[in-house]
C-alpha cells in the first residue's frame, strides 16, 4: 500500500484529529493497521463493541479519509462491508498548524 503524504487545510485537519480523538476509533485504526482489512462483524468481535456502535465510528473515520470501505458478496451470498486503513502521513508541526488554521471555515461558536 502506497503512503500518501497529505497536506491538510484547517477543516480537513480538524476532522482528522477529531476522528482520532476517541479511544474506540484509535483501537479500530490500530486493529485495522495491524490485522489488515476486515468486515464489520469480525471487527466488532475483535474490538468488543456492538456492530451499530462500530459502524458509527467507522463512518466518522471514513468521512475523515482515514479508512475506506468496500462492499463484497461472500460465497454464501451475504453482503459484507470490508474496511481497511487508508495509508497516509501527516506532518504536524507548529508551522503546519498555523498554516492550516488560516483556512478554517468551521464556526467557532459551536
């Protein structure tokens, strides 16, 4: 898997950091990073959380561009949604944060 070095604008950086700012999502990322692609039911068993809760966390990670999903049919005809970590690298320096902050469009009042 080829690693993408991503230059983030402020909103993208904020979404990525928010997605990672949760212990369940960090465990999901770690499990996918070490174990490779997996489908929702198996991943839920490995992590020890319900499928609906896992799905919500996976959506947040996917929206932030940290994981990708692919729907596939199993041999017995069941639809399985497989997830895997998107390969990425983000350099996080004070200068990079200052540059990203200039492009924030997120309402600070929320």
